[in-house]
C-alpha cells in the first residue's frame, strides 16, 4: 500500500480491479496515469486524484502539465506527484483501451469514495 489520505487504499483496490486486455500487445503505446492532487483550500480532505492517458512517458506528461503545456488546470495548480502503483499493471495498452480505462478509472475512484476526481474523459 502507498501512504496518503485515508481513502487511498480503497482507490488502489479499485484501480487493481481493472484489467487491460491489450497490455503489452503489438502497437500498445498508450498509458493511463494518476496524479495526486492537493488543494489546501478544500478543508478537511485536501487530496484528490487526476486521471489521464498519454502516448508519452507519464513522467514527461506530468512535467508538461506542471509547465502549463496542454495542461489540466487542476494538475498544473494542485498536482503533487504521479501514483504509478495504481496503474503499472495496466500499461502500456492500445489507444482505444486507454481512452476506455481513463474513464473507468475515474468512475472506479468516485465509487471507492475518493472525494475529488478530475480528468477521466
């Protein structure tokens, strides 16, 4: 388990309940990624998650967000770090599946009680 907010273990279980059928397949070059968000103005639980997908290295994509390039405003302002342990069992995959899993991850996190989820579209 990774440390963090009280709901992080539920989020990890939710992420690990999903599978990528095209993981490692020929032409699999997309990744989903999850960013830990922290907004101190959110009160008792300032943490949340952002879900995205990319054809680039997720570390590089996170850096792009932080620099403002094709950035999610939430990641640019509140992104703390990537949480690769949540998605390493899925990557890499084909583009169609990355798009599907990006949405499925966001929904799974909401269902697991993560109070603030961005992305996933």
